[in-house]
């Protein structure tokens, strides 16, 4: 009986993981009582009982208080988030399902360099480090408070992870962005009619050509996750020399930019582009994926 239990538990866990990372989970989640849904999320995310309990109590925790969880997706490593903020949504949004991962066409064994553009508090960057132990991960996050927390969350993989507190933009320098009153998951650069930027916070700006140069001569970026809250249109249309060194890219599209326009832009840059065929959510718009031949 013990042997049967040992072989059955992994099978059941695999089935539950498939369910929780599929579009069906969203349908079921919408019908569950709130606390029951949170419990299922906690069991899917937490690697120990203490973490599940903290997840269930997180909404009653003081605003901005840092809560520490051990996550299954990170092989039990600690992950920190701020209670009473959009961080609480970052974990289920990232892992249930994990839409930040490279498209299926990418040969995982060949992945050596990943860019996480819009790293936020590090949930996707840490997961990419776990999933691709042979890869170097470069993350960019424009907000200083998010970047500070991200740095703590990727510390276990510091030998392979590099984080820049900056914005990715079409040129080097500085940009302003709107911070007050906005969801911390969606701070965005606001461009003026004259091409300048506006907002109440300032951050350094890096062009993607400069970022590529930082990776070393002849560098090839195997995968780019681009979630830059509206800057993607400019990045894919201006100063795009960097794109020739990218094997695969996944772009989260924000209005007024459209997925159709994004597909056209990626094709113009030499990618085979389409809506993400692996998108497994019922709500929201699927990202656009671009893959070069032989990726």
C-alpha cells in the first residue's frame, strides 16, 4: 500500500497542476466562495503549510508589511511580497498559469540568455531562473521600490541573475513615469507630443541596443519576455537593431497598441509571429509571440 501511495501522489499532483494552470481554473475560481478559492490558490503556490496559512491571512496583514512565502514554483525558496498592494495578485497572475514562459517552439536545452523586461517584484524572473538553470537572466524594472523587492526575491540565483533599476526605452537617458495612484503592476512611461516623457517619478532609461551591448560581443538573446505597460509599441518600431539578436519574444500588448499591429511589427523584424497558441486564460488578451526560424 505504501508503494502504491508513493506512485499515485505524483500522478495526482501532476493532474492538479495541469488543472490549476489551465483556463478551466479561471472558470471554477469564479464560482467558488472567495476563501475557498484563496485556499486552493494557497495550496497551489505554497510549498509548506505555514506559507499556505500566510497566504490565507495576507489580506488581514497590515498594508505594505512584507510577507514571506515558500513557493512550490521556486522549489521551496522564499518569496517576499507587500500585503495590501498589487503584489498579492502577482503570484496567481504569474503562476496560474505561467504565461511568462517561452513559446513551445523554443528548444529549452539551447536557452542561455533571457531578458525579463518588466520584472516587477521578481516572480517571473525567479521562475525563469528555476526553469532554466543553465541560463543567465537579465531583468529590468523601472520602479525603485519594486526593484528593491525583486532583488531580494532573486537573491538565491544571484550568480545568474542581474537586475537593472531602469526603464527600457528607445534611447538612453532618463524618463519620467506616473507613479502615484497607479497599480504597482502597471507603472508606465507617459510620452508627450514632443517625444518627451511625463510623470512624477524619474528613472534611468536604457535602449535595448545598449542592453544587448551589456551582454557581450556577439550575444544572442534566446528569449525576451516583454511586459512594459505600453512602451512596447515604440520599442518594436524605433531603434530596433537589437531584434536581430533575439531568437524568441513574447509581448504583452497594452492599448492603444493592438495585437494585430504587434504581429505586423514582429514580422517586419523577421519573426514568425502570432497570438500565443499556448494562452490558457479565459479572461484578458493573449500575448503575441515571435519566433525566428531554428529557435
